[in-house]
C-alpha cells in the first residue's frame, strides 16, 4: 500500500478494481473524470455546474478564481490540460444528468468500493484520484 501524507495512491490494478466495484455507470464516469482531470473534488463539482469552462478546442478546462477555494493558491486562475482519454472522460462527465454527491458521500462510496474489491480502504478519499497517476 502506498500512502502519501495519509492519502492512498492507487496502482492501475487497484484503480480498475475500485472502478469495477462501482456498479452504477455514472459513478464510473465520475471516478474517471476525477482521475483524468486531477482536479480537487470541489473544483470538479463547480466544473459540473459550469460546463462552459470546458474548452474543447484547447483540450483544457479553465478554472476561474471562483472554482478554487484553496486559500494558499499561487495563481488566481488555472488551466487543466487533458489527455485523449481525459477528453473523453470529461465529455461523458458533462453529459451526466446525475450530480456529484457531497464529498462525505463520495468518500464513503470510495471506501465501500475498495472493500468490495478486497482492498484495504485505509487512506482512500476524494484526494486519492488527485494523487493517483492515470
């Protein structure tokens, strides 16, 4: 098990196992969007409310200052550049009718899916997808 500052970093096999344990297709899409964008959970929630931030021609997501709540941020706004897989993940994510759950519910879901996959849920949280490399 790999932990960085108390946050679990998943191997590709562990990620796939957790993703497969999420039986609802929209949960899998949300999980993929979190992984392939590397955005903070609150940023992903705000992005879902503002699909106009997606700049398909630039293969990027523009995050204005109101998308970020981090107090010690170095930049007022930023871009999240997307890989080919990230582009597909974001397009599927934006087509969802379902909204991301609260961060508390998301953390519980991730831990439940880890347990279903016979993985130790220690350190698994919304930050896990941000720290795990796709």
